[in-house]
C-alpha cells in the first residue's frame, strides 16, 4: 500500500512538515510495510515557504528587514531547487505573527519589509518569484512595499506621507520615477485565495481589518484612505483597483502587485502543488491523507485540503481528511469531498488538549484511523 501524507500546518501547534511526520509515524506503527510519501503543503499563507523548500531541495536566504511597525528583524525567503525561483512569504516580514496583541496598529503597520525582501532578491539576480499573500498585519495598500522599491507617495507639500494606512489620507501624488526598473523584467506568481476588492463592504479594511486591530470606528476612515490611494493609482496608471478581485488581499498588497507588477494570480494550493510536482508524485497511491488545524465551511473556499481532494479526484484516489478539529456544521458538506473524516479533538480529547499535545494525539488518531481502514 502507498499512502501520500499531505497536510497543511496545524496552526498554533504543528508545521505542515511536523504534521506529515507524525501522521507517517502513526501509519508505520500500524504497518511498517506501508509506503508513505510525505508531501506537506500550504495554501499560500503562513507556512508556504517550508514545504516548497523541502519538496524541491531548495534553500533559504536570511535577510534583515523592517517588521510591520519598523523594528529590524531577521527573516528569510526561499530559493527553490531550480536555483531560479524565489519564494517570498509576505507574513515573514509584514505578518501578524511578528506582533503581540497590544502591538497591532494598522494605522502605522507597513509592508516595507516585504519590499526589502524583494529588493534583496532582485539585487541577487532573481527574476522569478512566488509570493504568498496571507497573514498580513497591514492595511497600507502595499505602499510600504512600493516605497522600498523606489516609489514615492507625496502629500500636498511634496513630502513623503507617513507609513501605514493612516498616512494614505494625505496622499496627493505618486511618483514612480525611481521605481525599480527590474520589476518589469521579472515574473511574479501570487499565491492568493482572496478575491476581495480593495475598497467597500467586502474590501480589505471591512473584511480583514478587525483581525489586524481595526476597530469599528476606524473601518470607514481607513476604507476612505484606501479609496484615496486607489484614485491616485488610477490617475497614474489608468488601472482601477476599486472593485478589482484580489486587490484587497493582504491589506491591499494584492492591489499594489496588480497595478505595478507583471503578475499571475493563482490559488495558493495550486501554486504549491505545481511547485512540488504533486500530480506526478501521487501516481499509484492507494490513499492520500490531508488535514489542517481546523476544518469548517471555510475549508471549502480553496483551502489546502480541498485543493488536494480535487487533485486526487482526477486520479480516482480516495482522500482522508484528518484535522485537529472538524466543525460539526461542516461535516455534511466536507463528506462529499473526502472518503473519510477524522477529528483529533472529539468526545474524548478536547480542543485544548489536542493543541497542547498535538504531535501525540495526531499520531494516536492516525493509528486508529489506519486500523479501521485496514480492517475493512
């Protein structure tokens, strides 16, 4: 028997690689003759870098950049095994995980560090990029990233506006004279599962702002600031980001890419599966096991397990969903995609226990699940 082990990360407890290892060990404890192929995945958000580097035998490059509130931090980007393609996780430089709860401040949070990562890669000769847009702490419309690459955002006095979403209200002119010319000779694949526009009730601020510290009284103000940015971008480029699908990703960073970069927008899981040659790897597999920290109705909206299920369907391979927790209300909908559903947290193990001892309980649940399959 050949089993593909292809989970996403179990956020807050296990990386995708760690989860894959524990599942594989659980399988081996039941039957050491079962062949396991570990293909950890991600959906373009946090944790995208590691699976791609491991699967392609790539490497990481360490760089000092500015975090969302301007502190210097050591982060990394990846170079795939082809030696030509960079993987940049915007969350590494501009993500929520870099901030404590009391440090969340969308008024000043900037994507400048993400621009610094791109600049470093350009300086080192790279022209092919995969960029993961999930997990941002920012709502600056990507202006910080663009500033790091030479663009200027000016107020009525001709001075640079302040970093972050608050400064956008003062924007009257965008000066792209010194924007890095190498960008147009590069190619950027954006791993993005968000189709929200830049502004409006479904835009970056209204939908994603609250998790970044946008209070209800700030939503309209910051949305108006992004509207001002969108108007200035349209004045300069003729491109309207206002209702553009995907422009609202990562606090408007998606919009900056759409307006100023040669890009391809793809669902994150598709980008990852393509990079790790997923379809070829699953040939002759008997089962695929995937999973994530929590599976619910949002899983159906392009999350990694659904991407895996859709890929496996083309090959007629049954897929098992083994997640930390599966929401009861989603079981019926998920069952149409998966051969079997299994939740680590159930009547005997609480969600808290499953998170605190994730490796132990994931391996235990894997053994129970495999035993039931082999007994059929």
